[in-house]
């Protein structure tokens, strides 16, 4: 197999042609149209400051089916006892900035480059990217952001400055997505946190089937209300 070089044409190769490590293509741009096409086909960008734009289609894929969502008793108790408050789309730029500052294992820098930040801020302005903010004593102590198309949510990154704040933000997101009947949360790659919430690795072909059904629904575009 080969890594494909993208041109200005708005097209991607079949994601099943990705390399064993998931790398599918290089180049192109981070326009709203290309990003939406990528996510709709199970492809996402991931690169650093010194690399060209790299596009990935991981197989297997880490996915959380909303009906499989589980949360520990200790976290539920903390949510009830501690005075956290949650907002949606209240400070998208602040959330993505904080996510970009989180140290990553085995990485000298961050994959959330300035180019990536602007691309997702543009997606947010267009109504496709969303953030969840977790507040404690009127300060943002955790949060996350991702992309929503149809009834699929593509998680990108999260951060916390207070223990469990990002988990609480994710819990709030799941409550909302469950109420809307979302079909899947695409976690992209395996992490202990998402695994603890019930996410699992599935073959890419299975992921494609679930994603295709989710994309048949209208996108909840625009600012998401906190209530």
C-alpha cells in the first residue's frame, strides 16, 4: 500500500487503503469542506508543527456506543457532591487553547498546531465543532471539544486543571448526546479513560457501517445550549 498525496481536488482515497499504522494521505488543506468530507469518511488530520498535513484512518477504531456508556459510582458521587457547572459552546477558543497545552506522552510538542486551532475555530463558527466547559468556583477547570455531523460525534481532545473535571465534562456531553439519540462517539484511538467509559476497538468496516447510518440524520448545527 502507499500513502496518497492529495491535490487541490476535494477527494480522499478509500480509507481501507490506509497503511497498517493508519496513515492514509498527506497534503491538501484544512478547509471546512475538506474536514467535513474527511470526518464523514472516518478520516481525521493529525500532525505536528514540522510535518505536512497527515490524514489517518485507524483500523481498528476506538468507538463508544452511547448505550454502552458507563460511569463509576465514585464519579457519580463526585458530580453530586462537588459544585461543578457545565456549559456548551461557551468558550470554544479557550478550550482548544487549553487542550493544546496538555503534555502528550512521547511527543516533544503538541499536535494541536496553530493551523489546527484555526481550522477547528472555523468549524465551530460554521456550527460543526463544539466544546464543553467544566467550571468550579467560576473558573474553567476542564473541558473538551469535537466535531458533530449527523448523529455522530468525533472527539478530538480534552483537558483538566482539577481532578475529574474532564471526566465530568465528558459525562455531561454523553447525557446530551444520549438525549438526542446519537449513534456513536468516535474516540479515534484507544485511551484508558475512554475504555473506562465503555469505549471499545472495532474493525473499521464495522465502524463504517455505524457511521453511515449516523450520517443519515440532520446535523444539530450551531451553538449547543447548556440546558
